């Protein structure tokens, strides 16, 4: 694990992210391309929950650990890289569902490698059980862990993982 440094689906900061809870700090939740279509896009793979519902679940779970959540969604790789850069020095963790960018975005990989806090890669589906091109993640090597295949529960699990890693434990 790397050393720690001291929204809404449209990409704007969520209310929970703008006002800290006085706990361990801010978690920036990043959503990549096409995740703004959750709830209507391939529900047999990604489920019927909307991105707003998933962000709300993550925010609720984070509050239980004294964490706040700021969410950003973009269909553009460079915007996600900018969000990672902007999280440096102010967020204790990133939870990243980069969608297809997970499998080929070396610029996102490099940005995440420069982030000093906890990084959790998140997927609704299980990429290892899908097309072969999804089996490799370029984000995983610069992440503290990967949560995949649990559907909406993954967003709650990601907040548990962040809290546990910030607390110094892996069990």
C-alpha cells in the first residue's frame, strides 16, 4: 500500500463531497465512459441501478466510516486524469470504475500511480468472466485492490475496503 497524504453523475461535486464529515477524509469516486447510462444500458450485465443510486449507496456507506464522497463521471479519458490530479493532496482515497478505460488507459494508470492515497478499482461485472480483452486491467497494478462482479454491492464493498485500508488493515 502506498503512503497516505495528509457528486453527482454529471461530474459535479456532490454535496457530501463538499462538506467533510470530520472523519478520516474525502473519497473521490470516479466513473468512466458509458456509466452515465447505467440502469438502461445492458441491464443483463450491469443491472438496473442508475449511477445516481450507486453513488448514493457509496455515499451512505462512506458516512458510516466518517468519510465523505465526491463523485465525478466523464466519458472522456483526459477529464478522468484531471480528476485524479485534482484529488492529489486533498483526498485520502480514490474509488475508480473506469469502465473500458481500465483495460487500455495508460494515462489513467500513470495518474493513479502519482496519487499518494488508497486506490480501489471497481467493476459492476466480473471482467475475467467476459470477453478476453477485458481480462487485463492496466489500472490494477496501481490499485490497492480490485472489487469486481458484485453488482451494486461493489460500491458498498469499495467503501468498506477504503476504510479498512485507511485504518492500516487488510483483514
